[in-house]
């Protein structure tokens, strides 16, 4: 509809009056048709035809909810706020049934997405003609649900996004758009320009979110005029480099944030003698059979056991084996299809042994300390509350006779009491990668003294620094991500490892979260 006229209707109690009630009153009592309406403070603004506007103006002073309505024509009404708009588009109601809300939102997303730039433009949602014409602002209820629904569809259909714009949505805070951080947690660039965000509290729901955000635009918001807002925003987003076109960090600053733990790595770590007594014989027995007769390993698994193998073939190394076709890789960084992930996870002793039979023959050097690193510690609550289990992690290398070469590997076992052998393998996760330098398992000299710890670590105790080092060794996470994980786990190593395993299983960890081999 063209040539619409804007009219302002003031009522002192409007903030507490349902907008739909006032709109219905005007349409029925004044016999006018509202094309769209929105409220700001004590005023409702409506767009309608010149004829309806002329009729409505004659009702200036009419009583509604115990107060007089002040009605006047306005040439430049304020823009509607996203999340506070009602649209009445009666001419379009009959056709809305032909297209589902999902289809309409997907069409909108496709219109707003630039795959070449990996850019999703979500600016000016409340003024978008397509959204209004299709009734997606028809009620307050549908509008409050619109953005989360849009993000759900985007998560499944618009995946490759690095930059997002939420400009000109009149946002006073991010409560209406907070689900953006769940759908696109790893975006690099975000614009919130020309909104109504007044202070840091308006962004508080995104604290600890967007861990990889490098550029943020807040120009056109009241907050951009407040003192020290740059330092506050930089603290909220630890990898942010550019704020409102001004550099707030350099690459050197980011490197300086990584904890420099003044502890020498240990090749062998066993939490106590009891674990040593179990882990040592287990490893010797397991790899002797794995290298000679894998079928005999069936006794170490049960019907609930799981096994998976992942290939990380892009890492550096001196390996001359170029083919990986013998490995059905379940690398979650590259496999996003839930069905495919499920198919590649072997469950039960019979399926696990069958999977072993498809892998190339191996010869491990477990007894050679220069070719293996081992960590073992207690975990509990794996299969039932209070059970006492062992997490056993190995980093090493093996020969592959059929290929006449060597590969490096990481293998994580979770052992629980039970079975004819006394221990059952609950979880077995194997990662295979190009062979790294032989010296990688040697203990490096401790070149860092306590006095040179980076300032970023001054808030960590020596015990916490040790936990950061240990989680990094066990998980392969960088020290930075290990610290973040432990902070969420209140520096409980077992809980931190559980959080890591959950994040790894869900595929939510970015490639840069892991140490480069």
C-alpha cells in the first residue's frame, strides 16, 4: 500500500495498556483500518490511508480506558522498535496460509545472506516490507518468537556466517536477539550500529559469548558517547581487536593473553600408586593384543562400550604416508551430519572388534619412553553415580607395516571396574595424524621462571596454573581454552575434562582451540 499517512495517538497510561486493545478500539469505534502500528512510551503511531486518517483525526479527545486520546497527524514518526511493534495487514491475511512461517523466514534469510562475503544482514527488521507484509509482526506473541525461530532456521540452513549486522533495530539491549550467540558463537564481525544501547549492561547477556569476535561496531548508540566504554567492551570480548574502527588490541596482545605456565611437562603422570598398578599392566596387555590379535580384545569391552577413530591429516609432520582411506574418520570438525556421526560411533564389543579388523596392522612402542606420553587420573559418575573409573590418555606413535611408515596417535580410554579382566573399557577414542618430530615427547627444559609469568596470570594461583597445564596436556586444548574451561568448572579438573568432552562431542570447539601438532 502506498501514500500512507502517519498519525500519533497519545494516552497517559499507554505503557500499561495492551497495544492490541487500543488498536481494536480504534478500528471498531472509529471505523478505520490500520495498516500497521507501534508504540513508544505514551504514544501509539499508526500508518493508514488518507481517508482513514481523516476519519480518525475527527475522534480527537475520545475517551479510552478512563482517559482522553490526543490524536494528531505526524510527518516524521519515530521508527518502531524491534520487539515492540504490531502490524495490521488485513489485505494479506487470506494469502498467508499458502506459505508457512518457516518458509517465509527462510526466504527472508536467503534474501539477506551474502554467501560470498559470509555476511548475514539482519538490520532494520521492524521496517522490512517482506516481514510486515507476511504478517510476522501481526501480534506481540509472534514477534517475540520471531528472532529465536529465525535463528533456529539459520542454524540449519545458513551455516557459513562470519559477519552479522543488527543495525537500526532500535535495540535498548540484546535480550531480544540473544540467541544470535547460540547460533553463531564464532562470528568474527558484528555491527550493532544505530541502536539504543546506553551502557555495558545492555550487552551483559553476551558476556563470555562470541569468543572469536574481532570487530564490533557500536557507533550510533548512546554507549559510544560514554567515557571508558572501549575498555569495558574490550574486557567483555577478550579477542576483540577493532571497536568502532579503532584498534583496541594487537595480535601481540592476544598472544600475551595465553597463560605462560612456568611448569615443565611430564611424560608420565599417574594420580596415585593405585592407578599406576592398574594402568601399567592394562596398557601392556592391550597393545600387545592390538598389535597381534585384536579379536582377543573383545573381553575388554561390553555392550555399552563405544569406540571411534578420527583422522587429523592436516597437521605438520615428517610422515611420508599420504593415504588415509583405511580410516573411517569421525572427526567432528568436518562431520556435522548427526546421522553420519552416529553411524561412525561403534557401540558394543562385537562392532568394535569388527571395526578393529578394518584398520591397518600396527606395531606400537609402548615400552619406549621416547615415543609415548601417558596421563592417568580418577574420574567418577561415568555410568552411574559414585562409580570409580580411570581416564587414561596416551600420545605416541606406531609403525604401520603395510604402508612402511609411521603415524602419531592420541588415544583416550575410560576404564571402569568389571568384566572377566577386572576392567571394562567404557570409551575408546583414537585420533591418528601425521608423525610428529620424535623429540615431541621429551621433557623440555623449564625456561620460564615464576618471575616472568604474564600479567594475565597474576590472578591464578600456582595450583590453578598446574591444573591449566594438566588439562591442556590431557585434552590437547591450548592453554587459553584450557583456562576458560577450568574457569567454568571452578578449577575442578574432573569437571573441566567432562566439559571438554561434552564440547568435543557436540562439535562446538573451533579448530584454534587445539594445540598445533
